[in-house]
């Protein structure tokens, strides 16, 4: 497969090329997914637009909110000391992406727009209420990450738009974080279930909670109904069982070569129970 390779040196030039080539072009970030897809014949772009010479896309900002450039690598997130408290789930998600070689070049933006339901970063981003900045020749727009994936490999992004930044709320003090990936191995394996959650407690009551999973639906899923079942309720064993029952209705795992529907369902329920029991044991 042959294609024309482009190396824009500014964001304006990159989005101009994206608009010019439309569906015939693909933006290249880390390339850990795109190159494999090209080699396997799953995608056949006529133009590949590298983003590596576009300044600013690999930056991390913390000014009112946390902003990750789309080219921030998993390795950079893994090493970011500023995330170890309030955004610990991001680090835990980054730590289980592929091997060291993949984490050194794979990017958080690429993980999002590759749109794999089994990707490791999206559940953590959903649990932190992430927002995405999409830029085109028409300007920029921010939209919630929740709802961005509309179906398998389908997203609310046009061919001429480029994901440039991911924004996370800065006020996460007092929240409790949880991230678990279940796979054949901790890393270098596609997840069977990926679970991320964040909660804020008021004594023994769940004041706020966010729950997100990967590998249990056609898209990374935020479990809104399960959250509603648990929110503003006193934490108890009965509530935990009610939460599990609702989660079982909200996810749709399947049988495939990596695992079975029943296994994924049971593991998802177990992880929810483990998170809630941790909140209880912490005496919050």
C-alpha cells in the first residue's frame, strides 16, 4: 500500500491538509494502530498527515483545568507526578497500554480516535468527565467525551477535524479513584474488561459517582443508569447489590476469541462491588 506522506509544521497547515484530503487522508499521531491497520489492509489512506512537527500537541497544561495535548504519550502520563493524586486513574490506565515501546510512542489522542471499545485510556477519561477539542478550518469546538463514540468505530468527528486537546476538570480533591484492567496479562494484552470509577463521599453517602467500562459494549461506555442508582444513597451491602443489578442491565458484553460474555459480565459486577467495598472499608 502506498500513500503520500505530509509533515505540516503548524496546526493551521495540518487542518488545511485535513480539509483538502477529507476521507482520503488520515492524521498520524503515534501510529501504533494506524500503521498496523494499513499493513493489514483495513484502511487505505491516499494521504497520511503526520502531526509530529506541529508544536504544542504534546503539551500538558494545568491552568484552571488540566489539558492534555493529543500527542501526549502514555509514557508521559505514566511519569507525570502531578496526576498521582487527583488523576491517578489516568496513570493506572497508561501503565497497562501495550509494552514500553508502545507507551513511548502511543498517544492519548490516538487512543481516543482509534475508537476501539477495548482501549485502556477511554474508561478513565470518561470517569473524569473529559472534554475534547476538535479543530478544523472552520474553527474549534469543545464537546463532552461522553457521547463522542456513537457506535463501533463511529464518532462525532468529521474527516476534516483534528482532535487537538483533552480537557479534564481540576477540582477533583476529595474524590476516590479506581482503575482495573483484566486481561491475559497486565500489559501487552487486549483487555477482557476495563473498569474505571471515581466517587465523592459525604460521610457514608455517595454524593457523586462516575463509572465507565471498556470491552463490554461496542464503545467505551459510561454507565449513567448505574450511577443514578448509587448517587445520593447511603453506602450499604444492599445498595451494592442494587448497583450490580443495574450494571448488568446497562452493559452488553459478547463472546469473542479473548473471553466470553458470562465471564465479562461477572468480572464487571465484581469490579463494581470491589470499588464500592473499598469506599466502605476506607470509612468514608
